[in-house]
């Protein structure tokens, strides 16, 4: 669906290392600021055990997982909103994303320099927050001026929009992000065209040392307390461990390595799954002898819209969808057996597709 998460943070916090582990795109990584200038883009496969369970039953010629795009955006610095450290370029890269993964350094290491010398993830978070808020404030103020001109020429809707903009301006001036602002659905829709940076959903990733990978540390605890009102998820990951795991060739080696460290699963898998949810994405499946495939869709989409993800003709000529619930497919082991026991539902245009639905679309163009 072309949806993207952008990895952001100050220089030297582990963004590019994590990105390399996620995508194997081998983004340049070095111990100095602004190593990454143009954003690296990786297409990330979304791990989903259901896909492999379907493969066992269907035995298709190939299996195609869902994926999302991750952008590794160069490190922001104080003053980015005014162009410092190539700030305008970086902020423009963030604006094109649909959600933000904010990586924060939560480990001590004298061999890896920090742009502000002392390790303090809350201060680092606030530096990024302020730069994004200042850029949004600039955007809102420009929109206020344009809206005032529309009011003068008699645009009735503009007056309502101006009220929303003034409220947003006041909120930003207090050092708050738009995602924390309580807005009605109608108000949020009016703000969409502004693509405000602080309105994007966010996931905080605490990059910790090896010893803190299981339970975190004092830096993680402090950050969790600082963001508890944001309703944002906080993940603990050791980029160094993830880099070591990425070098191991077999799944058996990786499992042994994780056991030795007292970890249950690879951190980047948790990160990918969290990013998928952050974008409000879900998965439906198509299953046949040629292919078992996971398709990405936005939560709340109707059957014809999801049909259009496969091909525009499917949406245009949509007749109905035959739907099997994943748990039923696994229980009865095939489409034909599901049909025999009445576990295939015939759904029309108003059906809201659920995560895990196995779909067969009937259409006529």
C-alpha cells in the first residue's frame, strides 16, 4: 500500500544499525554525525506465523508475505527547524512518512560519541520534539494567514477551520505535539492536508546495551515515565545484539544465541510487528495452489476496497466476497471442507474485512 515508517533520532543513537538489521540494505553507519544524508529505504517483510500454517495445508508453488517500507532518516540536531544540520531536508523526509519510529540511546559507551556528551534520552527526545513542533508551528501559522484571506472573500468553512488552527497554534506554543491534542474526527480530517509532523503516530525504541536487553535500565524507566501520557508504545532493543544475530546464518544458531542472552525473540521482529500496528495495518490472505499471499490493508476497509488492493478491476466489478476465518481454515484444513461445513460466508459491499480473513473475490468487468 506504499505506507512508510521513518526512523528518526539524534546522530549516533543506532538508527542505521537497526535499519540494516531490519532490511539488510546496509545503510552506511559511522561514528560521526550526518553519516546518512539521503534517506535509505528498505522494504521490510512482516513476520506472520499464520502464513506458514496456511502453506503447510495448501502446499502452494510460492508464498508471498506482507511488507512495509522503512526509511532511515539522517540524525536531527537542535536547530533543524531553522535548517541546522541539513534540517530542512531531514524534516521534509519525515513529512513524507506515515508514522515515526523514534530511536533513543539508552546505553553508556565511551567508544561511541554522543552529540551532547551526556547520555539523557529524555533530553534527546525533547530536542526532536521541539524541532518537529517548531516546524509544525510554522506550517500552522502560514495556514492561519491563508485562511484569514479566505474568510475575507466570504468562504464560510474557513472560519471554522481558523478556530481549529488557532487552537493548534496555542497547543504547539505550549510545547505539546498535535497527537496529544484532543480533536473531533471532523477536525482531524481538516488538518490532514497540512501533514503535521507531530500528528503522526509514534513508537519509541530504546537502544540499550546487551545486559539491559531483557529488562531495560534506568534510562528506559525514565523514558517510559516521561511518555506515559502520549499513549505511545516503548520497545527495548539492543542494536548491537540485533547486528550480531543478523550475521548468524541459521535459525538454530539464532535461537541458541537468544537463549544464551535470556531473550525470547529477535528484537527486530517485535519492531516490525509494532510498526505494522502503528500504521493501523492488518492482513488478509488469498490461498491457492499457485500462491498463498498476505495482503496489507488499513483497519476498517470494506470488501471492495480490499479487492482493489489486488487489482483495480476487482473493486470496479465487485460482486461479493467469499470469506473464511483463519481459525476455521486451520481447523478444517481446506477450502472444500470449510464449504462442506458451512464455514464460508458470502459477504457484500458493506462487509468490513477482518485481520486474518481468507478472501476470494467474485467480480465482473
